[in-house]
C-alpha cells in the first residue's frame, strides 16, 4: 500500500463502525496525471462515508486534494459497498 492509499485509509477508517472491512485500492487510469482510488466498505459504512447529499464524500475528496497538490496529480475517490 502506498502513501496515498494509506492516507485515505487513515481518513475513512475511524468514520466506519466495521473498520476492519474497509479497503482502499488504487486502480489504473488512462491519464498519467490522475490517481483513481476506490474505498470499499460495508453498506452501512458506505452510507456513512457518503453522508447526506454527499457532504461527507465531498469533504473526504477535499482532504485528498491536499495530497494531490504534493503529488502534482489529480486524485479521484470513489465509494463502493462490499
């Protein structure tokens, strides 16, 4: 697991009830300037991570934009239920 994946995992894991089930995977993209990260968690925790009207997901993505400035790449975060 690289530093970007670990950073995202450190952000989302405390927000989940079943934190042992949380997985962060980096997927390949066509664009070299983009990093695609998927967060996998249980159904209940995905709802918690997305939040009402997507407010929590937006906040998580904004925190990851700080990392994107350091890496000089665009980071795209997606949430999926296990």
